[in-house]
């Protein structure tokens, strides 16, 4: 049986889009399983009760992505 996981949204940074069912693609700072928070980009249902697949980035990865996007 798979173990449950926990999460806490530490900071809501930005909403990138919202679909007609109210799900929003968000960039947040999230702590997963009480670990250090990471930047997190994924779809969230209203009130954050459900989530879609997404990606998490460490501070270093986020900084590198920011540099790449600025150079585009």
C-alpha cells in the first residue's frame, strides 16, 4: 500500500492560467513531507484540495531556469 504524503503551500507566488472548471496552473513555494520548500509548478483544483502532475525545482534549479528565460 502506498504511503500518503503531506504538503504545505508556504507561499503562493503566481497564477499562470485558469480553466473553465476553476483549476489553476500555479507557481508556489511548497514543502513536501515536511521537507525544505521548493518551487512548484502544477495545476490545482479550487481551494487546493486536489492537484495535477507538476514539477518541483530547488533554489538552484529555479535560478538557472530564470537565467535561461531572461536570455530568450
